[in-house]
């Protein structure tokens, strides 16, 4: 499960627990303001009746003589003291005929305001209530007075049931446990699914910094962290590939410099030897000297080509291969390029077929760089051909481009070499009897591709083993 969805579910569950716990705590808090000693009114009235029943029974029997008989008053006083209840007995007109309280000196009361027959209108403070009961004559069953009682609240109260509060406490405790479990799960989730994976990524990163690209970053779940691990491992593979390419390139460059140094040294030694021979007077006549000069010229041309390829390669590495196109007519450009190349091909024993017709259109090219492209492509064809084969060049005008085709009837390119022929330093094999002619350093075709693309053109090829190779490149028309 994705971490965002998991956290969303966790927050919902935790919020429910918190809401329920808060509601329970609020209930207990507000319930605490209620007076736990309060009891239902009907129940309290019945409790009062039971407490004062002896007094009421005595008053019902002796009310008529209570005012005049001290003995009756003394007995009633004893009953009140025994029960812990104060009573004041009043006639219907408000005259007080007896009071058990020694502090009370009131002789008359207001019947409308002082007599209360219900519990809550008779409360005078939270500790006492003053409630009245009518005194009824036992014989006539007629009310003859009122007994006004001052009673302590403790005498008539009952304790509230705590069943509901205990249930609330249980609910709060239950959801507190659930919330604790959720917090524990969150801690484990953060520790094992976030912190530890990130720590492992740190170890993988350190391994990459040390050049160890073989440690694969793996994470068993496909969530946000899993996606990070997948991208990290993809990055590791890319870095591994780039490191491999860098090492191969460095090795190829070292090999290139070594080979070019060797190949330049050989013709240079030859030229020096022939110059020394001429200076020493080894050549007896003009014809022998011209032969020596021709050998020196061939070796000098070879060194010039090597130096030119090396210079172009170095400039390309720096991104400084200068291509300075100018608007020119194609026919004159290609005739100037193809004439000396055709002579070189024919001297190699290969048939050179020039284009029958060259379209005379305006193109924007660097003639020197275009000559390098055609020379490299034909030199590449010479490596794959033998005496008796042919190399042909055609130039055709298309809708928006000028298309140049260079085809040979040589051995062709091996299928396994085809994907790499435009890569730097790559040198394909041409077969056993042509291996000695497979000279070069794998720079020519790479340089050709760079120059053509700098002209906003395209280069491609097709080849069939044993049937020759055809290269195409196009130059946009002005």
C-alpha cells in the first residue's frame, strides 16, 4: 500500500479514537458539575414523609392541646431532638404555636411565602430544605394547621448510580488502548518503512561513490519508497553503463594515441631514411631520386591524413569542429572534390564510376568539410574492396535535399558490426584476406556523421555481406 493511503487510513482511525475519547472526557467533565447528592423529587418527598411520620402522627393526635399543654410540647421536643429534625407548628392563620428550634422567635408567618409543599421550591441552601406538611385532625379529617420542617439535605439524599460513568470510563480506556496501538504501528511504520530504507539508500550511495556498482537496491513493496528504490537502481545502472563507456573510451583513446604515434613514427622514419639517402648521394640519377621523392610523398600524405583525423577528433571532443558553410552551386563543388579522389581510386586498381550528371543547385556547405566526408567514405570503401571491384558516386536532387550516394561492390559489413560503425574508435572486421587492409582508428565515419549533421543533413547506409555497401547522405537545398 502506498504510504499516503496508509497514513490517510491511520489518521481517520486515530481521529475517531480522539473524538470518542474527547466526547467521553467532556461528558465526565460536565457531569462533574452536577450535584451527586441530588435525588428524584418523588423519592425525596417519600423519604421526608418517612422521617417525619412520628412527628406528624403525634401532631395529628395532640394538635388541639399542643398550644396549652407544656407536657405535650416537651414530648414533641424530645421526638424532634431524637430524629434530628426541627419543626415549627403553625395555625392556618400563620400563628406559630410550637417550634423545636431554640433560636427561632418568630410568632407568625406569611402562609403564602413561608409554606412550601414541594422539595425544590422549599430549598434554602444546598445543605438544608424547609418543607411543610398539612396537619389533619384524626377525627374530622380536616386540615387544622401546618408542620414546617427544617431538614438537612444529607438526611433525605441518596447517592447517584455510577453505572453510566463506569461505562464511559471503559469506553475511554478501550479507545485509549486502540490509539496507543495505532501510535505503535505508526512508529514501526516510520522506522521500518521510511527511516531504515533511507539508511540503506545511504549505504548504496556510498558504494556507488566508491565505484561499486554491483550492489542492487531492492525494496519488497511497491509504494513511494519502492518507486524511489526503482529509480535509484535505474540510476545505478545508468552510472554503471556510463562508467563502463568512460573506461572503454579512455582505453580507446590511449590505444588511439599509441597507434597513431606508432603509425606516424613509421612513415616519418621512412621519409627521414630517404632524405638521408638522397643527402648521402645514394641516388645515381634523376629517375632514382624521383622514385625516392614519390615514396616520401606517399608517406607524407599518410602522416597528413593521420594528423588531420586526430585534429578533427580532438576538436570534436572539445565541441570546436569549425563548419563554415557558404552558398555555392553544387556542380562545381562536387567536380572539384571528385576529380582527385577518382584518380586515387583508379591507382588502387579499383574502378571508379563518377556521377553521369550532377544537379547544379544552390547548397549551403563547407566545401573543405564536405570533401573530408566524401574522402572518408571512399577511403572506407577502399578498405572493403579488392582490385576488380568498383566504387560509384551518384548525386541526385530530391524535393528539399541533394542526395549523395557512394556504393561499392566489396565484401560488405558484417551484421554484428552494423549498429556500431558510426561510433568512435570502432573498427569492424572485413574477413581474413582483407584484414591487413583494415587500417584506421575508428574515427572516420564518426567524423562524417558529425559534419553532415552540422550541415542539418542525415547520413545512413545499407550493406549485405559479400554484396557491397552503400552510404547515403543528404544536404539541404537553399
